[in-house]
């Protein structure tokens, strides 16, 4: 006879039909983000994105590129979703009253035996799902620029623009199908100098981006000293006004805006708008990157690269050279000095 005290036992039953459940293990950073949200502040928006199906977005679309994982994203972070199998099953339980057939030994021996058993209920739990695996979230730093380079059609020339596909993808559609957070997407969008033309998402070729940048520099030089009273002198309006006055820049306006946003460092001013400045560390990095991207098959020597870089970057870039590099010919137009002379720093 069993000596176990069944009075404290909790009845356990298994549901005939198991509900499909996938458990998600949250990393501490994501758990803290959810826990810190309150009723007064909006809850964090979480998105699950899968790699998009291959779409023909034109003949100039690069088909190569890494295949990303399915991911979960917050506003600023991306997590790869990985399935983890375990040798131990996890039971999902639900509290329910469970029918119990009373043991005949517990029935009074003087009581007449009956055909129907005595059934009572007792608080217990039922297994609604059995999980042999769960999902794990791994922090990821995706190369958004590489993903966008393989997705966006390259705009190489204003004279021979790319052929528009039958179903062009817009920026919002690309955002929806790119497995990265919104913040990482917008940073990558700016990094590849992407823009929209009639709701068609494109990216400038590095060489065209450099050409537009050089034209903007020439326009700033020809503009002369800036008026201190001009509040829009460093805003997007300032650059677009220069382009409009020149009238010879035949590239889409959104492409020109993309170059300004990528090559010039933007900072918010008092009225909330963005003002752009030509800062040496930021812009020379952009110039150097686009020189390399526009010559993907060229092997630069250090001297060749530095001379090319100095010819397109501001004169202050020369301070970054090492002693082994021969000095380059001084540029005739030190436009940034003229620019600084008429602007209070």
C-alpha cells in the first residue's frame, strides 16, 4: 500500500489537442525595454521581419549579397531569431478543475457497492502545449548598406537613367522588407546615397555622388561670402537655392538632397530644422569612402589614394597624412576658408 500523501498532490492532465506555441527568450536589454514602458509612455513597437523574396527591380540591380536571418527589431536594435532545440520538453500549463475518480478503498466498507464510480473535481493543471524547442534572440549589427546596395537600382547617369521596372519599389516598401531596425535602415539609406524618383527607390553610384558633391563645392565657392543674416544659409534651402540659381545641374532634386544629407553633417537648430556644416572629419571620411567605392577594382598605393583624397577633400585633410606621403599641390580655391570667413563659428 502506498504511503504517499495524495491530499497535497496536484492533478495533472494532458489536453487531447495541443495548442501550437513558440516561446521567445528575451535578452536582458529587450526585457528591460519592455519592463520600463509605462501606461503614460507608448509601448515599444516590435517587428518581426523575414528576408524578402527575390524581386527583379531592374537590370542594374545587384543580385549578390548576404542572406539575412529572420529578425526581431525595435526602433533602434536588431536581433537575429534562432530556433533552439532541447532534450527536455517544456510544458505550458493552464489551471483547471480536474475530475477525480474516488478510490473505492476510501469508500465506507459498510456502504453498498454501486456500479457508477464516485467522481469529484479537484483544482489541477492541464498541459495545453508541449514545446521541445524555443526561439532565442541574438543581438545583431547588420551591414545595412550592403543589404541596400543589393536591393536598390544604381543611378549612374542623368543622360541614360536606369530603365524603370514594371513594379518599382518605394522607400517605404524597401523599409518594410529590409531585416533591420528603422534607425539602422535610415542610417544605411543615407550611407548609400539613396533617394526616390517618382516613388521608385534608387541609389546614386559613388562616382555620380562625388560629381554632385564637387559641383556643390564649386557653387559654394562662386557664391562668395555668406550673409550673416541669412537664416537658411546652412539649411537644405541654402543648397537647393544655389542649385536653382545655377540651373545647370541636371540631376533629380532628391538625388542632390541625398548628397547633402550624406556628405554634410546635419545638426538640429533652435527651430527644429537641420542645418548642415562641412566638418573635416565627417566629410573627408565620406569623400574617402566614395573614392574607394567608385574604384572597386583599383589597387591604390598610399600615395595615389592620398593625392586623390586631397584633391577632393578640404585642405585640412592634409593634416591626416603621414610623413611618408609627398605633399600634394595646393588647391587654388580654398573655398572652405572663404566660407568660414563669412560665417560666425
